[in-house]
């Protein structure tokens, strides 16, 4: 049975009611400023609740379960330390937040959202677009990947860092393996991809939702859901970007 838990934001933001489900960096390492020029963070009432990835100067991609009305969120890029205002960071209230029209909040299928800015980002060494895969050009089984974010770094207690962490040496896992009875038992659907370690210990966690998974330098996944964090036989489940590339291109062109 799939277990979904509502996102635990930072303590003072527990009154927020966005739908972020089991957004899930366990076993990771601290990054340095400028290491992740493509990463974005989404805030509501001043608190980070999800991640995202810069697609170009006008668009950020995230998870549909992170959706809130555009006028209720702020998008930050070029940001590193959430506790201070940095000269490298840029932020704005976006113009529009577009969930995939077939997103299902129960199965989490089509868990992808595009966020359109009101004004272009200033692209510099701290703000860059992530390379995207072509439609259908997802990573092969066994490909090494990396997931990054400001999410919980401790499975025992709630511990949200001010700086982003990354966990590398996580690998694309065959969907048939993830769908076995001792794992997700058929709940990995089209447009989802399993990335992690079946032995556990390395994973994304609460607060990472919507953030980037890169494989060989290409954005291949969006943090979506999973059973707990870093649990044996339950690797992270991600939205497969290559499955949705055509939808992304069409949506950006039409909006």
C-alpha cells in the first residue's frame, strides 16, 4: 500500500495547505554556492516548500503536487542560503503556474508543473538553464544520477538545512524491479521513473519535491514521491522529464 504523507515544511509554515505529498536528501553532501545554477526554490509566506529547475529565462519546471496559485508563491533562483539575502539571488512572483491537465493527486501520475515568470531571469553564472532530454530519451537502467534540494537530511528527526544538499551515486532502476510485490507493487506508472538504491540509505526526502534529478548533466527527473525516505526496497519515484518533453515544449509555446 502506498503511504503518502503531507509535506513537512519548516515548523512555522505548518499552516500551509499545498498538496505536496511525500516530497522527499538523505545520505547527501553539502553543496557550495554556484554549484547548482539551475536549481530553484518555491516559497509561500516566506517559507521554502518545494524545489524546481530553470528551463529557460522565463520558465521553471516543478512537480504538480507543489501547485499553489501563482500569486501566492515566490520563485527564487541563484539562491544558496535560505537564511540570508544574497547578491546572487533573484526572485519574483510568477505570472502563471500550469499543472499537467491529466495530473492525478491519488496516483501522482503526470506529476509535473510549469511556472511562467512575469519578467525574464538575468541568466549569469549563478542562474542557468538545465539541459533537457529529447522526448523519449530517458536514461537507461543503471545510469548514475544526482538529486539535490533543501529537503530533510535526517530520517529520525525533522532537519531542514539552509543550504542545498546533493546525493549522488543513485541509479536508474528497472521499472519491473520497482513494481515487484516487495517494492511498489505495480504503482510505478507511465511517466514515472525509479532512481535510488534498493538497499536504502540514499534518497530525496520531505522538502525536496519538485526539485531536479540530473543524470550525466541532463535533467531527467523531478522529485515526486516514495515510501518514506531511503527505505530498503523503496527508492525514490520521480517524474520522467523525457516522457513529458513534448508537453513542456507545447505548453511553453502556447502560454
